[in-house]
């Protein structure tokens, strides 16, 4: 198990970004959360196998149809145990 944290900027709030990430995280067997930040960005924390995290990273960078992902800061993160993938 390994973990990643992504901080995504652009038009990522109010466009279904967190639900989109949750759907793809569950398909990739990644646990964690997606939450809106006060400054308009979205933070995603994912825990799982390296292959699942790579797949999720691609979806985070693409975003749903009405999103406009401008930048993604990806970094290694602490492995934390989560039950599923939560929207916060």
C-alpha cells in the first residue's frame, strides 16, 4: 500500500469533481477522500496499490466534463486507513 495527495486548481468546485473522483477511486480500489478547499482548489488523498493510484491520477488530471483542471500538485502522502472513498 502506498498513498498520494493531489491538490487540484482550476474550475474544480461546483462541477461534480469530487463525485467524479470518488467514482473512479472506487473502480481503482483506492480509499481516501476528496474535499473542497477554501481557496477554490480540491484536495484528494488516495491510498491503495500503485497501479490503482496511477489510474486515479490520470482521472484527477482530466476531471469531469465541465471542469477545467489547470494545475495538479501530486506528492507522496501518509498511508492512512479509510473505509471506502469519502467526499468531505
